[in-house]
C-alpha cells in the first residue's frame, strides 16, 4: 500500500513540475513579447523626438534668416534715407547759395598775367586753368589731381579770379573767405590769378592733403 502511494506521489509531483514548467514558459513568453513591444514603442518615440528636434532646428534657422533679411532691409532703407537727405541738402544749398559775380567785388585794376613756365602736360588747358595746372605741379601734386582741382574751382568760381560772393564775401578762384586771407601770399591777391591759386593750393594741402580729397569733401558736404 505504501509503495502504491509512493508511486502515486511521484507521478503527482512529476505532473505538478511539468505544469509549473509549462506555465513558466507561457509567462516568460509573455514577458518577452511585452519587452519587444516596449522596445518598439521606445524606438518609435526616439524617431518622433528626432523629428521634433529637426523641425525645431529648421524653424530656428528660418527665423534667423528672416530676421537677418529684415535687418538688411532696414539697413538699406537707412542708407537710402541718408542718401536722399544728402541730395536734398545739396539741392537746398545750391538753391540758396548766391553765385559769385563781379558786381560790387573788391577787385579793381588790371589783371596780372602769369609769366611762369607751363609744362607740356598743362598745354591743353587755357587761361587760369592752365596757370592752375602749372602751379599745381610746382606744388608737388601729380597731374592726375588736376581733374579734381578743375571740378572743385569750376564749382566755386568758374576759375574767375574776380568772382565775388555778395552773400558770404568769398573772393577769387578758390573763394577765400574773407578774400584778404590771400594777402599772406602777395598783396596783389585781388587781381593776380597766380596769387589766388597759390593760396588755394596751400589751403587744400594743409586742410585736405590733395585736391581730390578736397573735391570729395565738397561733394559730400557742399563746401570745402
């Protein structure tokens, strides 16, 4: 009888162990499936996070470009406004500035002719311009500076050594203000174009360095 129960007990134990193994395998399989599902969800989340990051970076770049474009547009608008203001000021100065004339000027008497040498590079000019070219070279400026000097004094006086601005009192080819400043060169400043030119070249060299720099200042400010 005891042997019979022993056999029955062993069989029962074996069945129980088998059931435990089966159920354990089922639970283990379920855990693996759950882990795989969790891994899939995590991978999907990582992809979505990367996409969100890339979208945010793209928006940041687009915003930066837009702001840069807006800054450039604002800077261009400011430059255009400054240029317009400068043009308006020049027009206003040209309209209000009295042109030099000979009426009522302090210069009287015979014009003193220039008797100095005229370099061949100045031979194409005439009158006071030819004298101015020669004296400019003597002053040490290259011939390439003369176009600037020509435009500068053409604007100021038309190279007229008797030009007198009744509004300001400026006189002569360089429009010295007052005219008697040119007496530092010679007393004949009223009637001698060479005296006026020498003084004007000295003024330009001392204040601006070269005729072209003086012309550039006149262009931007309306005076030199």
